């Protein structure tokens, strides 16, 4: 596969490799991690994506100028330099068309671009989210201040030309930071959410809520996770780091009850909305840090048959692991977007008596180095067979008793 800016962008580091070669490389990389960690875990073959282009349902672009003309694109790897990535093949065609139109409008409306070095200017980024099944689109303008000249004209042009745009949001980020989004947001059009269909459910999410980047492969991942967890109708499930509730919601038809925990209050509101619109009643959500929730659960001796965690790239915490295992669940499902931190955490789980014998791999990021991994941990069954020394001692005691009887 060819790309004009492949070397400049660096986003698709495996662009030259065929899918089968990507699968081999990703599996081998995880096997090396497992081996270095001295874990007795088998690594399964990679579940590859049927559609490996035009899949990204979330795109963030920056803006820059060349000879006075505005252009947009992704950031070069490990830098804040904008590379002109026009019509990127990893982005949906509709998203590319919208980005091209926004870039044109930014230039014609003479919107001042944000300068990271001086902290001046208005427009920092544009974030676009897309519903794979619904074709609904959300546009988010990230600005350095509330004042947004020509925003009414921007909204009018975009919504008239692209009826797929269901909401437009302005996120205000005045800080000198590489973090794209901040807390303050203004809805300029629509209700601030878009919908997608996932695993047969109607899922809504806002601009700052987590949603897997490859919707089709997310269904593969969740289907695999559900099969591996193999819940019972009487089970109570705890879904931590739950985001907008997608994993827990897909589990509700196989268990008695699900409790979802997420630190982002906006995501929790999305999750509650998703449960309501899908008429799912055996699930609850709480806005709380997952580690803190686990501490409280341990303190009050809460009981869960299964615990699910899908933490961010940094993995989970030692406290989370100690508290989770202290609750003595039958199974723990661990989904990770970074096998390096997952392998680290699996060693901590092992110290607490919970182990797994297999890691499954799902490719949610074709043509990149990233891979999603999932496993189920269960409490280690210790070998109760007596040692040879104990057997000899028992035989000696038995022989002594026999002599006394005689």
C-alpha cells in the first residue's frame, strides 16, 4: 500500500506489510513480552480485520500554513508538526470530505491558527467522530477561547452541505498542554451526541467519551470476551473503566446484574442514557475512580462473580489488583490496548493467586504497531497432593500405630 506522506507522518508504521505479515509480527511482539515477564501464557493468533482501511471512527487534525495557505493533517510521530494528510486512507471518505471542507472554510474565514510557542491564536484542533453503522458525524472545534468568530456561518455551511453531521461542539482549551480536550464545552448544533450500532445495541456517545476506534473489530473483541467469560444467569458482574457502558451492556443478557464504574461523569451520563434507550434494566452505573471503587468494595466485602477491566494504555494499579482479587471473584476479564502494561499487571495478579493460560489478540489498529489483547484470569488451583517427604512421614506414623495395636 502506498502513501505520499508515509515517512513524514509515521502513523501507519506497518504500511508496507501484508495483513498476514502484520499478524505474525504483532503475535511475535506479544510473545516476546510474555517470555521476558516469565509468564506461562500461550499467545493466540491475531483476529485480523476484514476491513483494514477507512476504519477510524475518531480523527483529530491540526492546522498550519504553507505560503499563506491553510492546510490540515495529522501530527508527525513524536512531534507537534502538522503533516498534510489529505484524504488519509485510514479515515472514512465522508470524514475526509468534511475535513477538506473545514480546512477550506478556515482559510476563507481567516480564522487565526493557534501558535503553541506563543500561546496566541484561536483554532487548535478539529476532532471528528463517526458512527460506522449510522453514518452520523460529530464535529468538535477545539479553540483557545470562547470567542469564535464566524461560528454561525461555519455551522450553517457544514450542516447544509453534510446532513450526516448531527452535532457540532466547541471545546475550549486555553492551557499550554498537549492534551487536546478540556472540560469546558459549548454545543453549537444538535444535542452534543451521536449514535452508532454496536453488537445490536444503540450506543450514544459525546465528544469526550471513550469509544473503540474500529467499530467492526470492537464487535469481534466484545464477542470474544463474552465467550471467554462464559457467564451464568445468576452472576453479578462488575465492569470497571466502563466508558459509555458498551462492554457491560453487551453482557446484560447473560447474567443477573452488571455494575459499571467510570471516572468520567459525562461518560456515565452517556452510559445511563444507553441503558435506558436499549431498555436494559439489570445494569447500574456510578461515576467514580475504578481503583477507589475497588477499595470501597473490599472495605464493605462486596461480592462479584466476575470483574471486567478495560483500563487506559497505562494499565491498572497495584491497589486495584489487590482489592479485586481480595473480593474472590470466579473470573476476571482483562482487556488491554497495550500488552506491555497488561503483562506487567498479569504478574501482579499472579502474586495474588489469579492466573491465565492464554492471551487472545484482536487487531483494532491495522497497519500500526498497536494490538488489543484480552484474557480471563481465574484463581490458581494449588496442588494438594502431599510431597514425598510427607508421604514417608505418614507411612512411618501408620507403621508405628500398627505395631502398637499388635
